[in-house]
C-alpha cells in the first residue's frame, strides 16, 4: 500500500510540473527570444580603440529647415567668394566683410535702390565723412530697413536710384575705395534706416550687422533686422546728431586710426564669444 501511494504522488507531481511549464522538449524554451538592448541594433566595437563603440551604418541625418521668423527673405551680401568678418563693434556699428577684389556684392533683400555713388571722392587731405565709403549703393528693403554696401570697386551700370532689385541681385563689385584705399579689399556693410543724404552718418550704420550676417549664412534667411531698426530709430530719432567720426581734416579735428586694415587671422566660427571671427568658406 505504501509503495502504491508513493507512485500516485510521483505521478501527480509530474502532471503538475508538466502543466506549469511550456510544452516542448525538456530544457528548451518555446518562448520568443528577447531582443538585445538598443531595439535590436547592435554596435560594433573598434578594436583599435578599446571601449570605443562604432555606430551602425545608416542614412545621413535630415536637415530640418529653420523656422520662418519674418515675412522677408534675405541673402548674404557677398556671393560666390570666401569671406571673413569680426563679430564685434568696430568704432561704428557696421561690419567690414573681407573678400577678394571683384567679388559680387548683391542686394540683401528685395527693395529699391536709394543712393548710388560711382565716384571715389575721398582723399586723406580732406577726409570728408560723406566720402569715406567711396563708391557705394544703398537699398531700401521691403522691410523698411536701409542697407549700404561701400568701398566698392565698381557699381553695375543698370543700378540707379529708383531701380527695383531682388535679394541676391548683383549691385557692384568688392574693392577698397574711400578710406579703405590702403587696406585689403572689403565690403563696408551697414544697416540703418532711410534718411536724407545730408544725414550721411545714419546710412553708414546704426544697427549691428553681424547677427544677421550669421543667420543668413547659417541658412535662416528670414531673420530680419526690422525690429532692431525700429527700436533704435524710436530711441535715437529719425535724424540723430552725428557723435562719432563726424569731423573732416578741413575742420582741423583729427580722425581716429582705421579700426581694421586687413582681414582677421583668427579662423573660428560659432562656438566662442562675440569677439570671434567668422570665416565662411566658399
């Protein structure tokens, strides 16, 4: 009787074990295998650098278009050339964009040409403020902002006051006219608001230009200086008095030494302070 009970208990235990485990061959799980960490993608190890993980091959990342932050579209004012410029205040709130002589100066925005000077009238003996930009073109953009490109070697023949232009349209060629005659070729680029020609100190620059140059070069072509221009014009007035580099030599008041005479040598872009030099490769 005792041996019969033991046999019955052993049989019951075998049945219970069979019901509590998946069916199949003993010792072999029938459950699906667990995926490895990382969603099933495994990374290779670089034998030359212990501990260094080599990412698996894949498609190039998709560049997301920058957000549209205004209704205007802008173009970098020099086209087709390697340029450099400093991201800091250089006596006046303008930017000297260094580029090879003959590089294309283009309109930064759709607009209408305001002033054109095709004569290089500046001389060191007089140093008249109105002549310091040499040959220049100003454009009143559809955004209401005035843009000046100076120190030009030449101005396109079809560019005259009243000419409608589009962003990226050729206006002239980079040079070193005006008080840049002893420097490397460059574009004197300034942002302000429209004012009568006798207020020449307004057109030569009021709004710092480099934040917008940075944005237009980096691909966000809708970043606009309009808000900054309106703020400064409200604060200063439409025709503020000249306070810097106003006198000519004829008035016997010395003019400060030019703030830049050659391209900056520190080749650094985005990743440092505001004084960093931006170098844009072609």
